């Protein structure tokens, strides 16, 4: 895929440059991609919402022109996470499939979210999001837990497809029981950022088998030095990715229970 290849080349080029902020160690960079590449991908992934793009805008079905790239680049990764523009949201390549190495420092593809994009698509407040939610019985054979997810962009249908496929893997049952959560209107712990769980597009698997960077470092410091760990089997990751979900286990700030509908990154 041309977009994927271009992203990959730009990311490699960006990674090869020495970071001005860190003296040692692998450090992931942010690389803005053209509005043409990102706009085309968004139109393909979200046809109910995104109908075009122009010089520096994404064009929504209701004619809203959402600015793509702001002039100023961020001095630090923490600043990009806290105050991103839409271009930042697509600035890191998500590595589909088996991870070849632990994520480099600051490699969090999908963790940077330009919040107005999500509010506009899934609901601007809790009441608006709730109107779009529907109940799904998660893994009816193995688990049978009722969960709430959004119908927007057919996320409920994707979750049902994932659930059906996982239900054929009894060996995975421990990871799939006691779902940690789906919809919850809240901020990310220790931040003013809206959690992706607020939009009904996200599912956390069994907390018992999960690793989360904040639990390990007992901190919320984005610049903390973290040691990666994971116990979630690759089969689960592959089934989610096949259906348009990214996995928080591919982030330097790892969150291995977390899967989120972001087909534009895959
Ligand atoms: Zn989560």
C-alpha cells in the first residue's frame, strides 16, 4: 500500500535523525504526513464522515473544514500528546503484526489523539455518545458478558466479528473473561485528556493479565523510563488488528489490555 510504504520510509528517516531532546537510547520521532495521504485514508476508513480534503483541511460531510497541520512543531513528545494538531495524530506508524522489538521511547502510535476529531465523530459529550451505544454479548460461548460499544462506523459489528472469532479459542478464555471495561466517559488517569473509552470504540481485556505503564512506574510522568512487558497472546492481537483495532501493547507507554478502533492507522 503506497500510504503505508511512504509512512514507513518517513518514519525510518525520522528515527535515524538524532533526537535533540535525548542524549542516548532509541527515541521515536513525530513525522507529519501530507494531508493528501492522510485525507485519502480517512475517506476510505470513515466514509460516513470524511468526504474530502484540501490544502490544509480535512472536509467533513457537514462541510466542516478541520485544520490539519498547525505551523508550530512540538518541542517535546509530552507536549505533542497534550496539545496535538490533527497531523500529529497520524505522525507515527503503527506496526501491524508481531512486534519485532520493544517500542522505542516515545513510540506510541495511536496514543496521540486530536480530541475534536473524536468528539465530532462519536459524540461531543457523554449524552451524545450514549445515544450511539448498543449492547453486545461478548464471546457468548466462553464468557457471555454484556458490554456497551458504539454503533458509529459499525464498531459494534466489528466487535461482534472479533467476539465470534475469539469464541473459537477456548485456550484464550482467561484473557477474555472479566472484561476490564468498554464505554466510560472519563479522563485518562493523571491527565486532562479525554480517554478513548469515552467514545465506545475501545475495549480493555481482563485486567489480571494486563500490564500498564502507570502501574509499573507508579507514576504518570510521560518522560519516565519504562521497562516493557506483556502477557497478551499474539492470536488476540491479530484478530483485533484484522478488524480495524490497534493494540496498546505496541506503545512505549504500554497498556496491554487496551484495544481501540483506529482503522486509519492499520
Ligand atoms: Zn483501555
